[in-house]
C-alpha cells in the first residue's frame, strides 16, 4: 500500500507540474483554470493508481474537490451563456 501511495503522489506531481508549466507558457492568468486542472490531475492520478484503501477523510476530500470543480465549471458555463 505504501508503494501505491508513493506512485500516486509521483504521478499527481508530474501531472501538476506539466499542466502548470503549459498554462504558464500559454499565458494563462486565471486562477480558476489552475485550480480546475489541479483537481483534474488529482482525479486522473487517483484513477490510474486507485489505492485499495480509502479512508473517510479521502472520501470527504473527493466530495469537496468535486464540489469545487462543479462550481468552477458552472461559473464558466454561465459566463459563456450570458456573453
């Protein structure tokens, strides 16, 4: 289990660094884009490595991150529809 967790953290870190550098090079300045890509990176790395044990705190983290991601996406969709 310790090894899976280490690989999960490594995969997540690589995805975050690649996405942050890419956004920086593209000139992106909106914080919500960085946050939403961080959340997506977490879910991708979690889906790839899928730890066998999930505690109550991990479940709560998943719920909170999903709620934040939903709010960000909803706000962006609202901006597109009202413009």
